[in-house]
C-alpha cells in the first residue's frame, strides 16, 4: 500500500483525475482491517475520497476508477485510519509473545465478497539497544492476525515511512498533508523533517500550526529552523509567539541570522518594512549578466524574487549602499552575457518607504504589473524587497488555506 503514494488515478477514458495520497481503512478490535477508499489529490491541491467500490483496477503503477467521483473535500471519520499517515511506523506486538515490530508496509487483497481487506504486514522486528544505538532487526511478512496493536493509538510511532511516501511533495502540498493529520502525529512527522525541509513547510502552514510545531521543538532545534526560514517569515512567526519565548529563540539564533529578523520585528506588521524580505538578489552595477542569471537560477529563490535583480553600490548586504535600480529577468535574457547589469537598469522603478501601508504596496504592484518592489530608507539605501506572495499572505483571509471554492456534491456514504 505504501507504493500507492503518488500513483496517478485515471478515469475509464484515460484522463488523469489526480494522485493517490493515502488509503483509508477501518481498524476494528476484532477481525482484519477493511480498506474502504483512497484519498486522492485532485487539481487545486484538494483531497477527495474515492471509494474502493469505484476502483476497477490497481495495476501497472496506476489506478483506474469508474469515473464517478464525489468531489467533496475528504474529512476523516472517527473510525477511520490513514495507512500512510497513521499506521506506517506503528509499533505492534506479536501474539506469540516473541516481541515487538514496526510496520513498514501493508498489503490488501480483494475478497470474494468484493471487500478489500488488509491481509499481510511487512514488519521489522524491534531489537534491543547496543550502547546508545538501537539495532535494526530483521524484516518479515506476517498475517495481519499475528499481531496486536493496530487498533487505537500507540505511544511509540515513528515517521520514516510516512516521510518516504511524501518525499515527492512540494512544501505547500506537504503542509496540507501535515495539517490534515492529528495534532500528535503532525508534531511527530514535523520533528522528523530536517531543518531546511521543516522551514519550507512551516512557511506554508496556518499560524496556529506553525506556533504549535515550533513550540513543541526544543529551543535549540527551533532556533535552527528559524535560521533556515526566510527572515520575513521567521519574523512573522516570532510575532505570534509569547514575547519571552521569541526573545529566547532570537538569543539562540546565530547573530548574523538574528540581525535581519530583529530589524524586521521593529516594523509594523502591515507595512512595507514588516512585509519585506531582507534577502533579494543584490548585485553591484559591474556584475556581468551571466552572473546575474546564475544568481536568479538558485533553487531556493522564490519565483517572485527571481523576476529581477536589485542593483546597488557596496555594501551589497542590506542596508546597502545607494540603490541604483533593478534589472528585469526578461531584459537580462535579451542582452549579451558579458555585458554589465548596470547597463540594463530600469532606474525609474517605483519604490517604497518602510512605513508604507499595505494598501500602497498592493496598488503599486498592481499598477505597474510587478512581482516585487524595493524598499528604501531616507538615504536611498536598499533595505529589502516586498514580493507579491508576501502581500497575498496578508490580504487573504486568515483561513484561506481552508477554503475551497469548487462545487461540492452530495456526500456519498462510505463502504
């Protein structure tokens, strides 16, 4: 079942409906768990429930459905468990008393009645510790009725297999998946992410989830994650924390990383200063266009900030020397690679004071069809840049991630 993660789902005529993100099973105190449906991600990052009664084939790396799909957003019910989100990595006990094991995969098979039942488990035995390291035990396949512990919660449940299943997800999609998990499982999975990945995911989560995850981490780890975030996103998150906790985390951060965040915290939240990032691409006027294009190809650079480079006199870290203008990506593509960016400047670019209200920021971005705007101080030094995605995060309703404008059909009873 773990192999189903990311598998494309097609209708009978071959059009792709979406991709499998999880499998829904009913775990009962007695008897084998019954698989009742798939959680399918359709365009718009919305997740729906596809009953297995409407699946005609699971083969060759694809799922074929009947084409009759209920597009109501999936909501997990009380008796339902998610295989990838909840059962993988769960600790179970062998009924023969031979010890414990961790679930690494499950298999389902169709019965004569047409029901899909969980019939076998692929597990890894849990061995004792040698020093501080737990030894990896052997793997084996066992019938589902050979173990106990599938029903109910477990105190010791890892996240490795779930993260493998979600490895191909973009940060925004992984954030959606985490948001739909239970509180304890969400914290468990988030804690298992590396700092860079967790930072990217936190930037996409609602504020309540951000605060609960960061607060659950030990202080040193939380500070490391804040360092990996964009300074403006880190500042927004610290705004949501109690003052003492935020101050403690700032003290634990590397001084250079904390400096930009501290500066952003001095600006009101809904102003250009509060919205801006201090890390756009900043180059000197003599830099070649080839170098500029290499800079905006960086994978970690948000698309809005990759639309232009900001040109200034040294120093090139914010606050810079005198701001000279911007060089737009499309203009850079049309010029010889050996030319200097100073020769292709748009020196008439609109700019903002750090105290400019969000309304002015929005109007300028819309009026001049820009994806980012420079923020300058009274001495015309570049302080940072406000991008359109930062503005959208602040002008959309707080619950915009929860809203789905697509038509919803009458709910179909499950299994």
